[in-house]
C-alpha cells in the first residue's frame, strides 16, 4: 500500500505565501497605472497611434493579469492556461471512454475485473490502481473512497481554473471602464492643448474596447468551456465507478460463494 501514499490520492491543498508572485503582480499593477496617468508626460507630440493603442492594451491586459496574479498565484495561472489548451485538444470523457468500453465488455462476457490489468503496483492509471487495491483485499467502499478523493483533488484544481477565468471576465471590463474615466479626465485637462486630446481619447475608447473583447470574447467563453468539461469529468467517473462496482461485487461473490448463496437464498 506504499504506492497509494506515494501517489497521494488524498491530496490536501498546501498553498503558502509566494512573495515573488505578490511583488510581480503589484509591480505590474503599478506599471499599468503609471502608464495610464503619466506616460504622455515624457512623450513628444509626435507619438504614433500604435503606441497609444499599446498603452490602452497594456492597461487592460496587464492590469487584468496583474489582478489575477494578486488573487491567485503564478502556478494556478499557468495550470489554467494548460487546461485551456488541453480543452481544445480533447475532452475528459474521451480519455475514459476506452476504459468504460473495456468494463462494459467484461460485464457482458462475465469476465473478472482482475484480468483487465496487472495491478502489480500503483502506476496512476485508474483501472490498474483499482485492480491493485482489489488484490490488496480492500473492500469496495474503501476503493470508492480512494477514487472519490482522487477525483475530488483533480476537480478542485479544475474548479479553481474556472474561478480564475470568471474573475478575469469581470476584471477586464472594469479596467476598461476605469481607463475610459482616466482618458476622459485627460481630455478635460487637455482642452487648451489639442495635441494631447487624441491620445487621451484613444485611451478612453480603446480601453473600453479591449476590456469588452477580453471579458466577453475570451474569458467568458473559456470559463464556460472548462466548466462544461468539469461536468463531463465528474459524470464520466461516476459511470466508470458504477461499472467497477458491478465487477467488484461479482468478484466478491466468486471469492465468497457461501455468502453469495446466502444472499440468493434470502432473495424472494
């Protein structure tokens, strides 16, 4: 059973203070605010439109990721990015469909679950580990508890990823509105200098556009996609464990024919 401990089926979240992430996110937010309110002070009147667009883009995108880093951490942000990429490659149900087909075939043919995998040691592959636990003479309730905790630990990280994307969907439009307010203030302060009105209006309008696009067309759809995949992940594992339950109880009847006969005699 040492293998079970090594693979940590009962995973507890061990978050701790990460000063690098905090300082990086705080520095990013400060840079965003400085770029918004003071960038034009050191720029000549001949600045390009693209540079001003970058100013708006950096204010919204940099500010959004700065806020997300401050609320979560760099590891969570990277994990969310990887989950998002994987969601376009495959779905959680596809990964287990082959295993479910194997279990269905074993149920129909009356085969033993012990023939499906070697189960000599814990490898991380779900069905192999279940067979290993059966060989270790664990009861079905104990096996179900191990699998449930394993699924719950993975689901927790997936749920945090959805939460991060939902936060981003709220932060980006809010920063867009903040940029609009800052840009309008600059417009009012630049009425005597027409050369400064254009950059200020660009900040006012482009931040709203970037915030709306980032929130409505990026974060919201990705959050919905991951949430859908999370539901598939849970439901697919439920289907798998239902089939495992049938095979394990069949195995228990084979190992304990006396108990099985008593159960059959007790049935009306």
